[in-house]
C-alpha cells in the first residue's frame, strides 16, 4: 500500500534544505506531491562551514565537539521549522504523513576509514514534528565496507522506469555522481565522478562574496587554463575502480588562486565536466542520454562543457517534467518507505556493499 512520505535533503553545497512529498509503496511511485525549500541564512551557513573543519578531527562518528554540536542544533532547528511550516501551509497535520526521510547534513565522509558523519538528531525531529523519522541512512552501508554513497540510484531507477537506456542520471550537487541504468536486468551502477559545485561555489564566494556562479556567467566569460586542468586530472581518484565516493573537500584545485575570477570559474567548471567524462571509462558502455539534476543543472555552461567532453546530450531534468531540484529529497522519502520494510537501498554496484542492504534508524514521535 502506498504511503505518504516527506523527504528532507541538505546537500554538500549547504545552500539550504529541500523538502518533497511523494506517495509510494517503496517500489512504484504512485504520485508526486508538493515541494518546499528553506535557505540557510549566512549565519547558519557559517556555523555549518565551521563544522566541516571540526569534523575532520573526529575519530568516532558519534563525537560532537562544540562546533558539531552547534551545527547539529542549526540543522535540527531548520529542518523542524521547514516541516512544520510546510504542514501548516498545506493544511496538513502530522497524521497526514506516514514517515519522514531525514538525510541530515554530511560534514565528513571517509568510507576508507569506516567514517561518515551526518548531523541530525532523528529522535528530536520525530518529537518536534509528531511524525516517525528514518535517518542515518548511510551508516549501515559504510559499516559493512560500502562507500555509503551515492544513495539516490535506487530512486533514480524507479523514476526512470520506461525510459530507453542505457541512461545516465547525473547529479550535480557539491559533488557530482552518475547513476547508470542499463536495459532489462542489467545491474545498477553508480559512483561519484568528482567535484561539481563545491569547488566553484567556494572559489566564487571567496572572490566575490556571491554564493555561486549564477548561470555560469563568470565561467562563460573566462578562458580555461589547460595546464592547470591537466594537472588536476592526474589525481589518482579518477583511475580508481567504481564504486567510489568523495567527501566535499577531497579536492582543493591548487593553483586556481593565481587565476582571475573569470578564468578560475571557467577552469573549475571545465574540471567538473572533464571528470564526468573520465567517469565514462568505468561504465559498461556510454549512456544514450544524460539527465542532469541538482543545482548544476541550472548552469548552462557546465552542461555545455559536459556534452562537449562526453559526446552525449545533456538534458536538464525539468525539461522532461522531473522536479530536478527536489529529486534527492524525493529519493530520501522513497528510501524511508523502503527502510520501514527492510528493503535494500544500497547495492554492490552502487556503493560496493557486499550485498543489497537496507539502512537507517527509525525514530518514533
């Protein structure tokens, strides 16, 4: 029987929280509901950025030094406020929602150390909203030796049902990941290809104070520094076999500070595109089409560069009627329903898990 689920996603770009409602039985998507978004304030974003640095020093994923404790409070307050305002706006009560899928805020991801840290207290969110919550969805996979990322591919496959394949769904968030959906019973394959918006956003913020390169305007007016790009592409990550995943800050783009703002934006954008193309060597065969989701789908310069380097057309999700900005939130709603039934959310081909695995903790109000 289909459940009504809310999904909450705060990604590595740390711009804000996406909320999406879907109706699903954990296999088929019965209906898409309303969506909402709450941006983080500058003060909240500063607290979250401080947590990124502090998290690199923890040796246990449950540790909460002062900076992480403060950031977790920001995360919970913001998520609870968004859920409650959404319910009020749409004339709904807690009883109208069966479950919340709560991703939390990733502040450190190092699966090779058995570590992935997502801030967010599911028990507190359940109490404050009156709705049961499924949270901490990556930990089970990482504990079993998987990468713990990407998680959305199981939803991507349900979303793409009926589309011709092989199909690539390219999520351009802080980090870029690709989901390869073959034909028939072919295995689902997914992995992080490299940085997406994180390096570009951080560079632009440092240079201009803006949160991002809106529409790729800076990149379009700059020239790509091919020597720097070639140096960055020598990083050993790109030759690692998939499945594989990244932390937001695994790449630092040395030398970019010597470039002008326009050249830096252009070169970092080209880097994202080149790493997507490099990821194609880890696929069974090229997809016939790439569908772009996430914040980077709004950057036409990035999409043009990806198409030029891969030789595959890139379509923004919105162009085929998908809610591209909210697909990850929808995915966590979908996974929450699957988790309630103990159905798998990660697979050997998506995270390197030893077998199809369920995940998540369940908190009751």
